[in-house]
C-alpha cells in the first residue's frame, strides 16, 4: 500500500488490538500470517507493512473502515452527498425500518433574483414555517391495524411473552450514547483520537 502514513496505520491497529485484548498471535491467526510477520508489520522501524488484503481483513474484524485505519477521515464524508443520503433513505423506507413524521421548523428564508436590466441582485427575506419530513427508528413494534383477529391474538401473545422491542432498540441506544460523546467532542472536551476510539467501541458492540 502507498500514499498514506504507515505510522498512523500502525498506531490505529495497535490501539484496536489493545482495546479489544487481541494479541499479535491472535491477529496473525485472523489474517493467516505468522506472528513474526505481524510483529514486523507493527514495527515503525521495519520496512515490512501489511498488504491491502491484510488491511481489509483487519478492518472487517474490528468493524471499522479502511479510511479510519489510515486516518483518512475526510474521505468518509464523500458518501454524504444528497444522492447517497437519498438512496439510503429509500432502502430504509422500503424495508419499513423508519417511520416518517412532519416536523415544523420556523426558517429565515433569503431569496435572491437579479434585475433584468442592471443585473443587480435583489434579496427578499421572510420568516416561514417549513414542514420537514423527519424520521425515527421505532424501538417497539405494535399490532398492525389491518391484522385479523387471529393474527392480532398471536401477536399479542408474542408481545406479552417475549416483549415488543425491535432490532432498532439497540440503534436508539447507540444514538443516545453517541450524541452524548459527540457533544463533548464538539465542545472540545475530548481529543479526536479518544472520540474516534469511543465511537469505534460503541459501533463494535452492535450486531450486523
């Protein structure tokens, strides 16, 4: 691999190993390489480095991105385009993973047009309530209104015996914890390295 800081890669891998109690031998077994080669690849003074396949294997095992491993945090923002976000929302809506609600917000709106003769900009300002489409991940399921009496009875029995929490109960728990950590990070109460480590740890506890 090239065009990246190998020292950052080594530091991040060491940190992940330490946080997850992974030894060099265990990492070697995961990657299908010898412990001595892992030791050399983790040495900042040795010229040997991990191959691309090995870095991919490390990222998959620790459930982090390759960009995170090499410290390329800006690259992770490339997928936050209107199209990428919209495509992801389509999948969530089609799989009935999120619920949509209207959320009114009072906005300051500045509209600009240009005079056809002077080409000078004309700006108008107004306050307007905009009804945004907001969404949430339901942590609990309920009996559908269209369910038959028999289906409703079966679902009620399941609900009272097993509970009615959804897979997104964990999603909401993660978001609650993440937002607390993110606020501290934005307030500069956490160093970036600490922030990234904590977020990685929170993500690591979620099921695929």
